[in-house]
C-alpha cells in the first residue's frame, strides 16, 4: 500500500520590514505597465536578524485588472556580517478602489486586499535557508512593506 505525501504546514520563520523609496512609473513597455519601487532599507527578525541594505527594488508589472505582479529583490546583512539575498515573487490584488488608495499611500486594512509572495533565500553563510520554501503574507503601508515569512514544512 502506497503512503500519501505529507500535507504541508506553515511555521513562522521571520518578519521583514522593507522601507520604500519613491515609485518610478516607466509606463507601458513590451512587458506591460512597468513600475519600479526602490528599496532603501529595513530589517529582518526571526530565523536571522539583520538589516535590509539599500539598493534593491521591486520590479512590478501592473495587470489590466489593476493587480500587481511583485518581483522584489534585495539583500540583508545579518548581524554576523554575512549577506542574505531575498527574492519575493507574488501578487497584490483587490478592488480598483482599494488598489488606488494603496497607491496614494492611504491606510487600507490588510483584509481588504490580497498580498502574498513566495520568498527564496540565498546565502553562502546560511545554507539552511536554501533548503526550504517560504511563503509570505504581506502588508503595504504608505512607505514600507511588512511581511511574515512562513517556512513550508
């Protein structure tokens, strides 16, 4: 008799707060409506502690329905001095009114929109992070993104 595969679970792994610079609207490109949001700092707590370094960005595509394809890439420097690369890919969606309010920097209850990502991690100093998958539930504030990353068990 064959055993079924295990049902995945989620365990909280880390919390990230990413400070954002001014949105750069590139307009309609061959890939779609391109926006780039610079990452200017932030912090990581949990499985490792560190600071988000300036220089990353979220390369977004705005879909025709207003939903946003997220492609955030940035580096953290852990307290031990090592570098940790985070890559968050996902989607932020909701009603046009809610998405417009977020774009204006207004407070919107996180339950009023969907914002989830898959986070992959690279680190030569912490290969244990490369051996797991992570999903995140995210919140968009006026000048930052906050999320909790969960390790898929």
